[in-house]
C-alpha cells in the first residue's frame, strides 16, 4: 500500500525523513528490523541535510542494497546485479523527476544556513517532498 501525502507529512512532523520513509516500507518485507533500518537511514534525509542526493533516492539505494547487495569478495554476479538495479532505479527516477539532487528538486540549498527552515516554513517540503517519496516507492515496486 502506498503511503499517502498526509502519512508522509505526519512522519516529517515527527522527524521521519524521506530516506526513513522508504526503508520503513521495505525493511521488514526484506527481512530486516524496521527500527534498525530507520536509524541507519536517518542521516540521509534532505540530501545528507545539505541538499545533495535526495533522501528518497538514498533510502531506495539502501533498499536495493538490502535485496541485491553483496558482501562476498569476488562476487561479480552479485555486484553486477546490484549495479544494474541501481542504474535501473536512478534512470527511472531521473526520467520521472528530472534529477537525483535534493536542492534541485526542492529548490532550496540546505547547505546554506537557514535554508532548511525556510523550505519547511514556505510549505515546500509538505507540498513537494511527499511526491518524491511516493515516486521512489513506485519505482522500487516496479523493479524489485
């Protein structure tokens, strides 16, 4: 079931960022502890809180890693599968949204003092960012 805009904004109001929303939807389905996964994702919201890679994209990369990641030295097949899924996701996200970069999507540069607060105060986060979470979840659903 897709998260609604209201559910995502409720999470934002409780400091659940885009990356955390993504991993909370997928972690248990993939056999991971939801709270541990959310803790791991928490630094990735707001493009590392600098407007870099979109938090929804970062969370999606974690989910791809949960399912397709590898850890054995020399696992060429696993590595190739993970890279292919990463490229499939990023290509689809760019086609749908134009960029992977938070500051370009949100049109605020969180690396500048006060910009994150301005983005929240202006309503841009509440109006725009839930759509990025939904977009990432839709793409994940189609490629997983």
